[in-house]
């Protein structure tokens, strides 16, 4: 039983550390050769539309066109410190 378990563990370790195809392999002179470099594509720039920003309880957001921010008030008429978005 122990002998069979040792053979199975040894085989599993041998497979775990076996080199896989596509991994860097040493060249005949001992220098590792890697895959050729791929061409890197620069990230695209995103142009943001100009507009207004309204800040509320959960952060600031850009508001859609034809809308504008106004001061919001609580039920007593006190200013809340956040903006309300009003669209036409």
C-alpha cells in the first residue's frame, strides 16, 4: 500500500514539474529564448463631452444635455448641500 502511494506521488510530482510546450527553453549555448515580442497597441483616448457636473449624496456625476443642477432643499426649506438635476 505504501509503495503504491509513493509511486503515485512520484509520478504526480514528475508531471507537475515537467516543462510545458510554449515555455522558454534553453538554447544550445545556455541562454533562454523567449517568444518574439508582440506589437503593443496604445490605448485609445476618450473624448468627454463638455457639460455640467452635479454633486449629490453619492458623489459627483456628469449630467445630460438640456439639464442643469439646482440647490436641493429638505422638507423644512433648509438647503441640503447637494444638487438636484432639473431637465427641461
